[in-house]
C-alpha cells in the first residue's frame, strides 16, 4: 500500500476537507435515519441505526474500491428526446422518487394524526429488516454523490477511504442524540420532512440533468434550522418563565388538566345545546363534571376559606334580646337546621350556634324554650386559612360548622360541611334554593350568566380572564370592585381581556348577577 501521502501536507488538508464534506453530505441521510428509527420498537432503534449505517459504510468502501466501475456510471446509457441518462442519473431518479414518496406519506400521517395500531391499544411497529433496507436504499443514493465527490477531491484511495470511515463513525455517534432530539420535538420532525421533500426534488432534477447547486440547498436548510433553533429557545425560555411565576402545585394542576382537556367550556356549551345530530366520541374518558371536580380538588390548597363561606349578611340569626315570640318566629321561618345566636343585634361577636332539633327536644319534653342551654360553640377559623386546611380542621374536631373571622376577631361568615363538599363537587341546592338561578349558566351566544360571588378559580374552568392569583380578590364581584374602584351598580361594565362583564343585578352593596360576553360576538353593542 502506498503510504507516501502521509508526508504530503496537501493530502492531509484534502483528508480534512473530505471529512467535512462527507459529514455535510450525510446530514440529509441522518435526518432520514432519525425518522425511520422511530417506527421500530424502542429496544431495536439503536441496533437499526448502527446496523444500517455500518452496512452503508461497507457499501461506500466497496464503491471506492471499484472506482473504475463508478466512472462508467457517468456514461450515458440511452437518451430520450435528446436527454441522455447514465447509471448515476437513474439512481438519482429512483432515490428522489422514493424520498418524495416516503416524505409525503410521513407528512400525511403526522398531519392527519394517524397512528397504526394492533388491536385496541397496541401500536404497530415496522419490521427491523424493512427499516434497515430503507436506510440502505437511501444511503446507496447518497453514497453515489458522496463517493464521486471524494474521487474528485483526492488522488489517493487511502485518503478517500479514511475520510469516509471517519465521517461515518461521527455520523453513527451523532445519530442517537439526533434521533432523540428530532423525535422529542414534533416541529423539528415536520421541518426534517420538508428537508427530505426538497432533497428528493433536487435528486430528481439532478437525474434529468438540471443540477441544483448544493450550496443553495444547504443554505435553505441552514436558515430553516436557525429559525427553528430560535423557536426552541423561545419555547424553553417561556417554560422557564412560567415555572418561575407559577407554583409547583399550580404547574402540576395545569399538567393534569391538560391531559383531561384544557377547558371545560366546550363540554359545558355542548351540554347546554340541544343535540342536532350524532354525538361525537369523546377524546377523553373524563366528562365535564369529572374534570370540574378534579380541577376543584387540585385548587383546594390555593383557595381561602372566605370565598366559600356564607357571608355575614346572609346568616340566619337568633337574637336573645328579642321577645320570646320573635325568637319563635325566627326559628319557624328559617329553612336551616342551625342558627347563629347573637345578643343586642351584634353579629360581630356571636354567642354560638343553636340546633333547631335541640330546641324541639325541649318543647317535646314540655320544658320552656331555653336557648342558652342548647347553645354550642362551633369551630373558629381565620379567613386566610385555605379550604384544604379547613377540611382537615373539620375532620380533626368532628365539626359540622365553623365561624370565619377576620384579623380583628369579627365574624365574616360561616362554613358548613356542605360548603366544603360544594367546593369540591359543585352546588348541592337545598329545597328552598332550587328556584334560584345556577351559579354559572352558559348562554347560547357563548357568554355566561354568573353569580357575583362566583370564585374566579371556578370561572377559569370556562374562560380565561387573566391571572389574578396574587390579587386580594377571589370572586367576580371582587374583580368588578377592583376595576371600578367603587361599589358596582347595576349596568356597570368593564372590559377584561376578550370579555365584557356587565352587572345585571345589584342588591345594595352586593353584586347578585353578572353577564359575561365575548367582545367579538357583540362588537361592543349593548347586551
């Protein structure tokens, strides 16, 4: 073997140049290998890549060893309408057509969301030999171009073979991380398939004698890769920003909810509309009510107890300073089984609670009504405690009612076991509440009619108004008051994001109902 080239600097420079060219020319081959390997079972992918590229190396070395035969591939075999076709042209035409076919079918499957399956759940994988054969077919096409380039760049066969071996080793080493990266990023897969379409088109043009300079192709590929790199960096930075601004619990909740459907509005709207045709198959096993319940459970640790409490203005009370007849009338008229006991009309510091059944027992025993004897002391919770903590306190103290107090000890509201259950599973209207409107009603035009006391965390299951996690308010009425900087009045309107909020019912200082309408559907007209 002639080793005189070892002392020739020009030969070493040619070797380095050949290695770089071989790697550049092999990039399109690696893209195809990365996409094909995904079709195999995970345990066979590495073996398929190494086997296919190793056989391709042997093929390239064999082609280099038969340089005299390669030269004949550029000799025209026949001509059609004055256009001569050599063996190399036929190989390029066949490879280009095959590449266009494979890239088009892959694009179709991904755009249509098609995934081949066996039975009900098993994914159907391609055969190992089929994938390796496809790698070899495409590598044969690319090898012709690569080997002819090597012949034109160097006069020493050893230099050509060494360049091909080094380049192929580097390609085998790079194929695994490249395959993992491509398959982990769907946008990159689509970009790579676009590259294969472009390369296939250039091979067909080359086969017909219309040579497209490789520099144009690789410049287009390089620019597209640069743009995609910017896109990946942008996505990574956005995820990093969201991870900084959202708590771990919130990110976990969003991840779980995204698996069940990101919005409950679609299913809620579907339930509100009458069926006009066949009901579509659900994409998820979770229905609207199930997703709403799971969303409520995941946010229990974020919601303060005051947002689910019955406000002090709605508390049914029994005043010991009133005459006996007035007390009996209050007990008779109240629809609730327990009443808050006060004295001298002061609700800020209640005396306790009384159960109507205890008073009934006194009357059945023939004793006079003694409210003080039936008085009980409920659990007392600060208004800042979360619903999850309150639930645990109810369990530990076997409580059925709790007073919610502010930092000064004044009563802000009461919470019962029913309120805690509704915080998880939604409303459980009692008999006297059944005539009332629901907390949230989906409208035919895509809007919503909601209670002013509706929690924003519940409303965000249906629409996106914004991020109010760090604000002091937690209800729709609180949002209106914060934006208006005063007590809302009936007819007041505000714009939040893509939605218009209008107060439709106001009772004193309390916002009863609010109409939420999408701006696009009304164009700013009055509701």
